[in-house]
C-alpha cells in the first residue's frame, strides 16, 4: 500500500488471481475494522497475479482499513483477505 496526499494505492498479490479462481472483486474500506462501508472494484492484471486500485478522495492523516473480497459467484467466494491499513499523508 502506497499513501499519497488524499489516496491510497493498493496492490494485493495472490496465486488465486490467475484468471481461473478469482477474476473479480472489490476493496472494501473505512475508518474502522468493523465498518468497511465503502467499496471500489479492483483492477486485475492478467498474468501478474495481482489486484490493484487507487482509492482517491480520502482525508489526509486519517487511518483507513482495507479488505479485498471476491465477488459473488467467484470460485473463492467468501475467501476475504486480511484487513490492512494505511494513512494518506498530509
């Protein structure tokens, strides 16, 4: 995760991002681990086993928690990632 003034750039790697297991999902985020109320669709890079996205419009100096969740219908539905955190810089 790379912070900038008002956004976090997320890069998540998994061997399940291989065009057969997980091909669609979202990053859920919020200011509390128990309240990940916002979401943004992840971008998948074929052949790189990577899901990524820039989450813009965040407040500088506020800690955000992020979790990846596969979309409904994916082979690994319900296989959520860990919860990560980052803080946009001031």
